[in-house]
């Protein structure tokens, strides 16, 4: 983590929300992730890092890409072969 940055440690899970018809909307959430998201929004100039372990499946890759697109790094969090994110 960079100096003056903020980090959060935990698990970011997949959140599925029902839409009209047979469609689902997928997002990412969890108490530690939501806290980091809010802190990052309040202090956009400060580096943000989410410390966790990630899988190597398509959902985990989407999760890592989502974090990066929103300015949140994963530091040296491991990517574990065969692991998948939690779901709620």
C-alpha cells in the first residue's frame, strides 16, 4: 500500500439481483469492500487497496478488473487456482 492510502482486508462477494424476466444483475459487495468503496469515494486522491485472496475463474477476473477500473488495487493479494468468490 502506498503512503497515506487506505486498505481493507476481507472478502468481496458476488451479489446477484433479480431483474425483470430471467435476467440477473451481478455486482460486488461485502462489509469490508463496501467500507473501502465509501472511503475511496470520500478521499479520491488517496490510494486504495483491497487485500484478499482471489480465484482464477471468470467471476474473479471480472472482480479484479472492476476494482482496477475504479482505482482500487489488490496489492500482492494471491490468485488461487481453482478458487471462486463467495456468493450472497
